[in-house]
C-alpha cells in the first residue's frame, strides 16, 4: 500500500503541468468570475501537489525520473524531479497566488471588461510553462515551454491596452525572441554534437567529447550561445532594455509575476543546463563563467544607478530588478558551489521581495491620486499604513538589513567570495557599492512616504479598506521575515538539491 501511494505521488509533477494547461483552455470558454475561481482552485491544488512531492523527495533524499508515455530514453520525454525542483515549484505557486490576489482589485480598472477572463487564461499558461521549465529533463520540451512563457508574458503586458504597454510588449517580444532564437540554435548545436535531446544523455556524451579532446570550439560556442540567450530572456545587463517599460506599465499583478517569477524560470533553466547538460566542471573550464561574472557585477552597479535616477516608483522597482539579476549571475560567475547556492537562495529571496514591492507600491499610489511620482507619494505611508509598512520591509530586505531575506543573500554571496581567491576582491567591493546604492534609492523612497504633508498640499485619496489585499501584504511580510530568520533549512535544501543535480 505504501509503495502504491509513493508511486502515485510521483505522477504529481505531470498532473501539475497538465492541470494548468487544461485550466487555461477551459477558462477561455467562461466569463471572468468563473475563470478567476478556476485559477484560484488550480493554484491551491498545485500548492498541495507540490507540497506532497516535496515531502516525498525530502524523505527519499533522491531525485526520480518520470517517463511521459511508454517510450523510454533516448526517444521518450522525461521529467526529472528532486527536492530543489519541487521546493521551487511550491514556492512559485504560492507567489503566483499572492500576486494575483494582491492585484485583483486593480484588474477591474486596468483591464477592460470582457478581457479579464483572458487574463486568467494567460496566468494559467504562464504557470504551466514555469512548472515545465522546472521539471523537464528534455531540452526541446524546455524550448517549447520557453515560447509558451514568452507568449503568455507578452499577453500579460499588453492586456492593459495603452500606448506604453503595447510598445513595452513589442520591445519585450523582440528581445525575447532574440533570446529564444539563440537558445534554439544552441539546442540544435548540442543535438548535432551529441545526438540527444534528453539532458542526462547529452551530459554523458559531452563528458566523452571533452575526455577525447574533440569539438572544443563548437562546444565553447554552443555554451556561449545558450548562456547569452537565457541571459537576454532574464534581463541580465546589458540585455535589459525591455525591462523597465514591461514591468513599469503593465498591470500590478503582471509586474509582480514578471519580475519575480518569469525571469527566475529562465535562470533556473540555466542552472539545470550548467549541472545536467554541460556539466559544472566543463562549464567552469569554458571561461563563460568569467563573462557572466563581469556582466553580473556591471548589472549590480548600473541597474542601481538607473534606479536612483528614476522619479517613478514602479520604474525604480523595475530597474532594481536589473541589479538583483546581476547578483544572481555574479554568483554563477564565481564558478563555485558556494556561489551557486547563494544564487539559488537569491532567486528565492528576490521572488518573495520584488513581488512584495510591486504589490505594496500600488497601495501607495492609490492614496496619492494614482500618481507614481515620488513628490506626490509624500506621506502616503500614513494614508495607507499597511502598504507603507510592507514597502518598508521590502526595501529593508533589498538593502540587506538583518532579519530579512536580502541579508541572508548578501551574507551567502560574501561567504562565497571569501572562498574564491581570484574573485574575492571585486565581488566584495561591488557588493558593498551595490548595497550603498540600494540604500540610497530605497531608503529615500521610505523617507518620502513617511514625510508628513499638510492637508491639500498634494492630491490624496482615502484608502478603501481591502481585506484580501491587506492579508496578501501580511503574508509577504511574514514570508520575508521567515526567509531571514529561518534560512538554514532552505540553504540545506538548496545544497542537497544541487548535489543531486551534479
């Protein structure tokens, strides 16, 4: 009986992906209320399914392969499930639920009637693509879901139809297709070199090729093309030009989802390719890590400088994402296990914090006459106390104040740097500079929203109490604090998950 239950639990990752796909298809036939209810049901079910698989994988301490259909490797399609994958899948589902609930009250204003049901169709397809990128063990399947993810993201941006969102969606589509094209070219080259599309089979063949000393230039070019393609899609500096408008002018839920989840799906796919396809040692020896390290450091500084110059709170948060993506690639570029652990933890920290900042920012603009300009946000923390506290918590986390998730990220990056003699000095210097820059633009915003104003000095609106919105902000705040004070189990899970990857 126990074995049958465990065997049944192994089906849950496939169920999760298919559940989202079918929910998206079915929702297209219903009106907004039913589509929204179906979306919430699917998210709750996926949270339960992911939690069950996480308990199973943590209990076994191993990953397992789920074969799609009856065709085994190398012809069939596979999912590979371990504790790191299921942990991220669970976390992504929870954040997606919070983002949609937190921005639901604005959807009616931001999306015209008749298209709100379509919004939930796109959200379902987005979640299915993210789960597939997390679980798949097949590179071509990954590419298919990368394209589904791209189309869904463009729809989530431009569904709020005005000139800026349409322009942002077109710019996002152009850059994203460039990244997807490079990724596809890289897959084709890998297939030509190895004759396989399953990740584990490709890794075996690459190990043989490297041992024989054959095809070194084509392999190096392939690794570079795949890395650049995914860097473009995840908005690594200097490939980030599409990001500020895409995050700054879309609906609040779209901005939170895009900034916290979409780019992290591509980054996690890169993690999988480094460990499961190329091999960590081969990737390190290719010296591509040095280029990613340099771009990561530049992103940390220039992303923060761009955020400082912004006078729009949404665009300021968007440019902050460029800096935070830089942190992640800096960790990858260290080329060590400690750097990778720090990067994965920062993915989790950024997912929790960036969505909190976007959701709380809308509460501040709502009580400021809808303005997103800093001068008119003066005193908004008093007018919407819950949003003010939540934004302050997110800001403190981004700066790296103890007790919040961002502090653990920066601590892990510092520890990884100390263990890497060749890259210790530039890492610590840029980490310190970036922290100071983070403090400048986030703390000046916190000071602004808590600066008292005289009545009538700026346009103000009375906050209409929204229990769901308030509950979401509280959950985000608690999550950030838990990641800051109870981080060790998560770090242990990441380390175990990466060891299983290898």
